[in-house]
């Protein structure tokens, strides 16, 4: 996946999941023309506990999102 396609894909993810805005994903090739992007961030609960959130995005070579999920 080229850098321009990755940047456009990140912008789509930032609009859908504002909690990861500005975070760079870990990109891995799955198979064929599919890529897995994993965005990670930490948050805080109202009582001050920290937790980690992961957003997994499966996209194709041209930058179209096939599936996206967010951990609790």
C-alpha cells in the first residue's frame, strides 16, 4: 500500500473513530490485496482507570474499507 493511499485511509478512520485522530496504524499484509491496520490508543474511565482501545481496519489495495471493528 502506498503512502498516499494509507493517508487517505487514515483520514477515513479518523472521521469514523475520532478517538484515534493523529495516531499512526500498524500495517500488515493479510493476503491477496488486503491489509490490516491496527490503531491503538489509551483512555481513562470516569474513575481514573486507564484502558487500551484498538481499532482494526481491513482494507484493500485501493484504500476501500472492507471491515472495521473497535475493542471495548
